[in-house]
C-alpha cells in the first residue's frame, strides 16, 4: 500500500513538472528557430550591403562605371548616338 502511494505521488509529481516546464520549453524552441531565421536574414542583408558598398566605391572611383550605369538605368545617350529598340 505504501509503495502504491509512492508510485502515484511520483507520477503526479512528474505530470505536474511536465505541465509546468513544457510551455517554457516550447517557447524556447520557438525563439531559437526565430533567432536562426533572423541570423540568416542578417547574413543576407550583410552580403547585400557589401555589394552596395562595392558599387558605391566603383561610382566614386571610376567615371566610366558611372557612365555605364547611367546609360543602363536612365537611358542616357551621347550626342549624335542613335538608339535602336526592337519592335515587339
């Protein structure tokens, strides 16, 4: 009889501990996953920033690069140039 009480008490104690700690464990796992996602995003943004810094450096140092980008982005042409556009 005494042993049965001890087993029941141990089971109840285990269930209570599970009920108390399981939500915290689940929240911890969720926060770890969120942290990993944010770290991956941060790494991608750092790579993008590096590319932008490189382009900024090229624009500050290389006038031909600036001309090339202006022609691509803004459609700027030199005097006397003829633009050919394919028909659709």
